[in-house]
């Protein structure tokens, strides 16, 4: 019997914000849960109002887990308590971010080579934080030996689930996935393992599903941003007709634009955010490249609307 599968929207900073998640929930089906982009721990400070809003369950039309990046257990606990006060019941710890600004501070995947620090962190945090704790991680910073050393440590703590992106921090978001190492982690870890990485097509999903039948939760990032209907297609087993997809993406785009006009100050910020979305959406549309080059040149909202109307049509 086929077990039911669960699909998570990956956190993508600057893209899968509250506006995006809510518009996505209104327009597309299939995402069971979203992980929010990370909030950074800061010494002794109140969480920023904008971060709190993004991570308040009452504001989110998709069930959303907040994510924290940082390596100081005390700062993590302070932030997690504020997230709990806002109504959250779970929090994710980022051990995957590959950007040198983070890794140099031993945050994100930069902490993976330090198993004793991770052990101490989890010992303190799991005892103090009134939320279910999950982890999102890579195989290592420079070597998959990092995760192999960490597996018995992670197995000692009540971790809700572990999402693994089977690359090293030094690979950033490209290069080969190490699926053999992912398979080993899947066999060894006690907490449920969520697969994340390069699910960009129905075929890619089916290949992974065949190889890892024990996985029941799949996290999708760039593939879903490029084709927001991808989970629906996975669930029904066939691609949707392109014309239907375009109609729905057009309505989604109109809702995003409206959402940012309320949230972001000034047209320059709105255009900038929309261009970031087109960096992903262009991949899934036949006229995407042409459209992207046009919107990138827009300096005013009028330019932006003209560029959209010329290629995509303006009707929602
Ligand atoms: C621009 C960008 C921002 C990201 N921001 C986050 C983040 O805030 N937290 C996190 O855990 N992962 C972040 N990721 C990683 C994604 O969640 C995901 O692990 C990665 O894109 C691989 O999955 P995919 O191949 O399905 O996109 C980011 C990725 C990109 C490209």
C-alpha cells in the first residue's frame, strides 16, 4: 500500500516570505507546511517586529515552522521563547546555510565540523525550549564526515525531524548530490528524515521516491518556485496543461504585487522583490527569459506593468 506523502515548502530567504506563502496558499495546492526563512539570533534583543509578524501563526495561511540560525544556546532560547509566545509550537535550527558571512561565524553549515558544540547546544536547548525542535542541515561544511560523526549525537536528542540537503556547504547550491551518504543517514537517524534538494520535475521526484521509499516527507525549494504547480502535478501524476498553469501563475503574480504594495515601502522595493520572484518563475515559463530581461530593466511601476503586459498579459 502506498503511504501518504507530505510536501514542505523550503525556506528561501528574500522569496518565501509571508506575502509569498499566503498568496501561494490561496492559489496552489499540495504544500502541507512551509518552513520560514531564518531569523538570526541576536544578543539580548527583542525579535524585530517584522520577523515576529512573519512568524506569527495567526498571520500565516500555510502552517509554518519558524527557523533560527545561530550557535549560542542562550540567544536561541530567548528567541524561541518569543516565537512560542507568538503562538508557535515548533522551531527549526538552521545547520545548512552555506554563505561565508554565516559559516565564518560558525553558524549554519559552518557549525557542522564542531560536533561537541552541536552536542552542548542541543543538550541546553532541548531542555529549555518549550517548542518541538527540528533541524535542517547539509552533509557537512567541507566533508560528509561531519554528518557521519553527528548521527549518534543527533540520535540522543528528541528532535522532531531532520531535513537533509545532501550537499556540502562549500558546494553552495550546485554540484552533485551525495545520495549514497543521504541513504546512510536515512538508515541511521532515529528522527524522521525529510529529503530536500533538486526536486525540479516529476521525473526527478519519481527517481528519488523510487530510490528512497522510506522517505515520506519531501521539501521543495527552487523547483516549486519555478513551477508552483509541481506538487499538484506530483500528486496527480501528470503535468498540468500549460495554459492553466499560466492563468494561475498570472493570478498569483497579481496577488504578490498587491501584497507587496501593502507591505513594502516604495515602488523600488516592490519592483526589486518582484524581480527576485521572476528569477525563479522565469525557469518554468516558455517566455520566462524574455520577460525576466524586461522586468529587470523596469525603473518605475509603470515600466514594470508595461513589461508584464507585453509578454505575460496583465489580466489576473
Ligand atoms: C536564495 C536562497 C535562500 C535560502 N534561504 C534559506 C533559509 O533561510 N533557510 C534555509 O534553511 N535554507 C535556505 N535556503 C536553502 C533552501 O531551503 C534549500 O535547502 C535549497 O534551495 C535546496 O533545495 P532545492 O534544490 O529544492 O531548492 C536558501 C536557498 C536559496 C537559493
